């Protein structure tokens, strides 16, 4: 029975693969060995206050296509309009938002029939895509890159960019009800990844998102760990002069003492030592990259993006044996 499921699955993957290559444009660069393979589709989740329809996101998608020709890019969105998607980056219950993105990716024909996809998360979009990997991972993620993400949460809320920004103001007003109230935890997005080490008990009890996806509660979810461990490579990029996402070291899963500023790197944390998320396993296999980029939060140059796209999202070689392994991990449901 199990064997049959595997065979059927393999058959559907093979036919999907040929359908996929037929659907993709055939203008590949000539002769070099790298260009023989088709790049995996790329899924991108934008940050707070941004939208899938924003010019900046379209440019990033175009750049990904330019660097690795033939890349199919999917921009994650929680509404079909620019303003609606932007609003969803401030307001909503992350449990529901992540579940909707799981459905979105699984029902997108090109993505769900690909052997795997690559994923790129900007700022909070990084920890949300990580939640997608941990909770769903169908289609499975091959290489994962996050820029300035708050993997260990924020210990301070970001100030609104302008006083006329009603969505942001509204979200701020919600905070008056208290960060740890169900009301705020089910509606205000950044509150769901708020984590002050000085209020760890309240966080563990009430956090609607981060405490769960970081497997910090007593009962660990082995499925989260298995899925994250199945990544081929996880590149975590931190902005050196980030003053917006506090603390910036959250991009590397570090914990920062809010009074002394003392940084406890991931490798010295219990989360790593007891490997609640599979990060230690990835690290020991050389698959976890701690990278930094100069400049403030999300001030990315095309040059940096091009380098990262080339390094992480280039076509997978035919003789690359990492993909079949990814497929097998899908059956661990
Ligand atoms: C968020 O949504 C989930 C799923 O609908 C629900 O179980 C949970 O209670 C909600 N969170 C809060 C804090 O209300
Ligand atoms: C932060 O550092 C202070 C001073 O060393 C210490 O008293 C406090 O317990 C630390 N906080 C946490 C959460 O470890």
C-alpha cells in the first residue's frame, strides 16, 4: 500500500516535471553546463507594510528571472489588491495567514507540480515562510534565504513611518489592549512575534505564533524539526546597521538581553543544543549560513541580490541527488 503510494507519487512527479519543463520558456543560455537544468520556482514573501503588487517586489521578481533565466516567481499574497495585501501585513491572525499561504502554494499548478521550490523571505516574511516550511512544506522548499528576519522575535515595536499611516496607527492603537491579550495576539501581526526575554513566561503562555514555530513550549512538534531539517541550505542574512528590527541579531536566531545588550548566539542557546528545530543538524552538515550585509534594514542592492540568487537559486544539476531526498521527506505526514 505504502509502496503503491510511492510509485504513484513518483509517476505524478515525473509527469509534472515534463509538464513543467514544457511550460517554461526555452530561451536558455547556450552551452554552459549549468544551463542544462531548469531553475526551481521561487516563492517570495514580502515584509511589513509592503505588498506583492509593489514596484519593489516586481523588480526583485524580474531580477530573479534575469539572474537565473526560466525562474518562475510566485509572490505570496493574502489579498488580491495592493492595499489589502499591505493591510494583511499588519493585521490578521498568523495561524490563519500561514494556513492560507499553504493552500495558495499547494494549489498553484506550477508550484505544486514542481519537485521543489526555493524560498526567499524579506523581514517578517522570512519567519512566516519558515512557518510554511515547518507546518506544510508542500511543495517542499529546497534552498531558503531570509533577509533581516526576526527569527527570534522583536523586543521592541517598530515606530510608524508616518503619522498619516492609518493602518500602522490602527495597529499601534491595538497595542493598548496589551500585547499578550488574545485580542491583540489574534489581530496585530508584529505582536505575534514579539519576544522579550524578560517576559518569557507571558510569551510562552500567550504568543500566538513565534513560541509555537520556534518549538519553545514544553511539548515539541517533531514535524516542524523534520521539515526544517529537510532544507538543502538555509541562508540567514543580517543587516549590520539594522535599527528597525530590534534586535538585529534575531536574523541569526540570537537572543539579546534587553537590559545589558549581551548577545547569546544561536549555537549557545538551548534551542540549538537540544535541537528543537533541526538547526543544529543543518549547521553540522554545513547547510546553515550566517551571513551579513552592510547597511540598514532591507536596504538591499541589486548586486547583493544577484549574488544571492546566483548562489542559492541557480538551477539544480541533474546529478544533484538532494531532490529525491526532499521528496521522500514529504511522506512523513
Ligand atoms: C488564531 O486562529 C486560530 C485558527 O483559527 C485559532 O485557533 C486561534 O485561537 C487564533 N488565535 C487567537 C489568539 O485568537
Ligand atoms: C540580563 O542581564 C541581567 C544582568 O546581568 C540579568 O540580571 C538578567 O537576568 C538578564 N536577563 C535575562 C533574560 O537573562
